[in-house]
């Protein structure tokens, strides 16, 4: 009799419905204590083979995944706000997003991208906004530089960030102000030694070779992200292939007097018809950058993100996920891009209309994509050489830094065919 009752009880327990649960990580303005760390949690979950739903335009681009104790613990340790919801509750969210009248979509994130940052080995994480936020968010990355790029090591990676580099071989155009500084002289000596090591007579020739390897990485399906001077100087280097655009202080001989006429804009990712800045005393490469034209007061310097149709344009929708569409402006050697020099194929994702400038742009090249983001540090309005590093623990909800992390997670997305 006892055995019979036990069997009946076991069958009853087995027949009970199983209520699974989800970890929901809100990303709206009021619901998340640490937006930046939330991306790190998402990345760590992917590394643990836990797929994630990225809920485009739902509460600021929230994340949802199966409830796993290790992820709960990680959220608590990192100060990331989360909720435990039932499958039924999540079904309601999915239905809301699926509604044709709701501008949202669900993107599956499946595999963590392998991340590389093109940067000199002696640079600290706070020297660059991307390495700074990757470190803060606890997202692992490798440093690569000229040796690794020229050895074709980029094939090991999915996503590449370009540190604030000068791909034209003009040492950032810092010569006028810092030519007597020890750091400038050491950087120049190091660059010249690296060029000689790889058989180049000039640093500009080395930088062009690196730029072409990066171009091939993108063409083969890689994702490239660049900020500040790595954006325009990269395209200028490609356009100037075979043309000497460096004056005496940079390579020991005069630049080609016909350099401007010899530029080949068809080789550029983003820009066309720009004019070179040939004066070595001027801290600028060309008129791509709008820094010298904008005349914008700090208290009015904000740019706006475009709102894309998540169901039809998931890529720009992913890249623009944020808890606000108004982003505080910030300057850099390359602050923004004059719209007059953008190619027609370029997608503008963020702009400051009063100055007719683009701040955040995207495009395709071959099988891959590139994204350019103007400015140096989203939480340091006017960063100068020698300024102290930004402490991101004071800016855990930075919308400007979120744009960087959108790009980091973007390669993890399961690709969906574009709807017509």
C-alpha cells in the first residue's frame, strides 16, 4: 500500500507543470544601475555558452537569458540590475515586441566575438576610450600592433578597434607643440625602428601596409571600429597610397607638391573629395574633421541618434541601442565629420544638425563592416595630453560609452536577412 501511494505521489509530482524562469536585464534610464557592466555580464554569459536575446528598443535595449545561478551571482557582484521573470512573462514581452506597431525586434546573440585592439603595447587602458570601457566592463581583449597585423594575426579575431592612431605617418601632427617632449621623441624613434624592422624606409609606408592589412580583414568579414584620429587618418592613408603627403619634419623630405590631385578617394571607406592640411604646424590632417569649423559652446554640444526600424534595419538599430537618443558631445583631434565629404554609401547614425556634422557613421566593405565614432572620450569633453584618466565608476550609465559596447556585442548577433 505504501509503495502504491509513493508511486501515485511520484506520478503527481511529475505531472506538475514546470515553470522555467529567465534573467531579464533592463537597460532603460531608470531601471539599470550599471549599463556598462551589463554588457560585460552579457559577454561573460556568451563565453559560458549561454545564448542571449537582445531586445532591440525594449526598455533601452534590454537583455534576456535563461536563469542560471552563476549569472545571477555575477550580476550581484558587478552591481548590474536584473529581474527574475517567468517564461509566461517573457512570452508577453515577446508578443509586445512582435507587434507590428512596436518598433522593436529580438536579436539572438550566440557566440562571443574575439576582440583585438590595435594599439602600441606600452599604452595603458585609460589611453583610449575603448580599452578603458572594455577593462571596466570586464570584457577580455588582446592588444595587437604592427608585428601582429603584418603577420596576418587579424585572422584570429572577429572585431578590431583602432586606437587613436595616425595612419598617415605624421605622428599625430603633434610636431609643432610637442617635438621637444621626450614622449614624442620616443614615439618617433619607436615608429622609425618598427618601419626599418619590416623593411620600410618611412613610417608612412609601414602605416599604409598596416592600413591595407586592416582593409583586407574587413573585406574578409571582419568588424572594424575606430574613434578620433584613427577614423580620418585611416581613409587618408588609403587614398594617398603611392603619394608622399608627409613634409620634412615627419619623413625628412618634402611632400609631393601635387599630392592633393593624386589622392584616390575610391580607396576610402567613408570619405571623398577632402582637402589635405599640408602645414606641419597645424594640428589637423584634412578638412574631414569639423573641429575647426563648428564653433559650438560646450553647454549646447549634444548630438542625436537616429531611430531605425528594428524589424527592417537590425544592424543600425543594434549599434544605436541606448537609454537616450541625445548624447553629450565630446571633442578629439577628430571630433566629427563634415557631411560634405561623406560618401553616399555611408550611413549616418548620429548627427549634430546645427553644425551639419556626423558624429557616428557606419558602412560595409566587402563581407565586413566598419564604424567610425568621432571624439576621444565620451565623458571628457576636451581631453588634453597629460590629463588624468576618466574614472568610469563615476559614469556607469554613460550613453556615449554604450555606443562603443554596442559595437563590441554586434558581431555576436545571429544574422537575419534584411526584410524587403
